[in-house]
């Protein structure tokens, strides 16, 4: 059973506009969330994370928002750049599972120049 | 040089063959992981190891085994490969001394079982 879901397999955005990638989870025990970015023929690379004690974390053009009551997180990229075109995975973990990470299915972002 | 390396990068094999995928890391991390990625299913954890003497099953360990030969090496074996094990396999590491447990991934091994 998929505990972390990304319901949008793909997203296209114009360069300079905002990209919003969404992620939902079902396990209320999750307390740490991450976003990874993956280019073709490469492994995923860490992008940004957020702890459940926060509702927002920002790093440059990337901001992650966490809504615990809705079990929802989102990644905002502003402004979007062509180099941001990649597959984005969200992941979640909780200490009761030895910090195993549960990954979403990924969203393929295309930023159009 | 890459911090996390995987060999081979691509492998085609036949049903019933034994296959070993290898992972090496130079990051000095204690924790190592094996994932597989399938279209529409994201990354799923196969096995993980928190140190050389600690091996744990993940979500989908059936049909797989692992060996942690040293802190830097973690191998994944398919004892008798079957076609539904065709997937992209990733090794990852993390540093358990950090309060945040970011994982660092290798480039992946594309395995095809005919």
C-alpha cells in the first residue's frame, strides 16, 4: 500500500513561473520529509527537507510547505528554470521504522524556455 | 570521483541466473540501502544496513539477499532472477551521526531479466 503519493505524474511550466509539486501521505507517524530530484541516468539527489515541527522550509528558489492536518506537503520552485526539468520524488520517514524512507512515485517537471 | 558507485551500470541476464550488484562508497557513512525503482511505483526499499553487523529487510526483500562486506561495500544478490525483477536498482548511504538522515544515491544499475 502506497503510503506516500504523488498524484501528478507530470507537470509543465513556463520558465520564470512558479512550479508547485504536491505530495500526500497516509501515515500520521511520519515526522521527516524530503524532496529529491532525479535527472535521467543519474541517482536521486537531495533537494530540501522539513521536520514535522515546522510548516515551512526555504532554500533559495525552493520552498517546502507541510500541512500536517491534511497530510500534505508541497514543493514550490520560484522562479522555475529549464535546468529544473527533472523527476521529483517526495519521501517520508518516522523513527519507529529505523528511519526507513518511503518514496512517492515521482512527478516529472518540464520547464519550457 | 563519485562518492557512491554501483557496478555494473547495466546488466541483461536470463531467468534463473544468479546476479550480484555491487555498491561502494567513499563517504564514510555507516548506513547503506538498496532500492528498486519501477515505473509508476517510485523507489521501494529492499534491504538496509546500519553497520557491518546489522542487516534489515525492507518493504520488498523476497527474492533478494545482501552482504555487507565492509563499511564501504554493500552487495545485493538475486539468487535466481525472474523477469519481474527487471528494474532500476539504486544503492544509497546516509550518516547516522546527523540528526537529519539525508540519503546519497549512486547512479543506478539497470537490470533486465529475460
